[in-house]
C-alpha cells in the first residue's frame, strides 16, 4: 500500500484499483482456464469457477484489510457528534413544519 499522502486520494485509488484487478482477475482467469483444461463437464467447470470466486473474495478481503490498516478511521469527536445531532434536529423540525402546513390546507 502507498504511504498516506504519497499521491493523495488519486494515488490511493489507483493503487487499490490495481490490487483489486489482480485480486479478482487472476483467480477468475485462472479458474476459467483451469476449468477448460480439466474437464468439459459443465457442473465441474462451475465448481472450479466458484472456487475461483472464493479465492477472489479472499483476495478482496485482504486488499480491504490492508487498506483499512494503513488508513484507520479516527474516532468520532464530540464536535462532530453534536453537529450531526443539530442536523438531525433541523431535518426533524422541517418535517414537522411541512406536516403542520399540510394539516392547515
């Protein structure tokens, strides 16, 4: 994973996109190729491709865990919590006002 601040968000997205492509693409292409080489039985080919999907899912999990370890989410501050509650109260007040206006009509 790139160091934080190495290329900004664009650098992080580019690095992750390549990791996702490799983590998903390689197992699926390998499974598709292997299923053609091993057998012509459709059911067995499906099992091999499903195995490739499982490996791809494990690879995605690894990519996400590595990214989250490199970019931890900071705990929510009291100021942010209060701002969220204020916003929620504003939305609720607007909703009540609209309902009251509808009742008056």
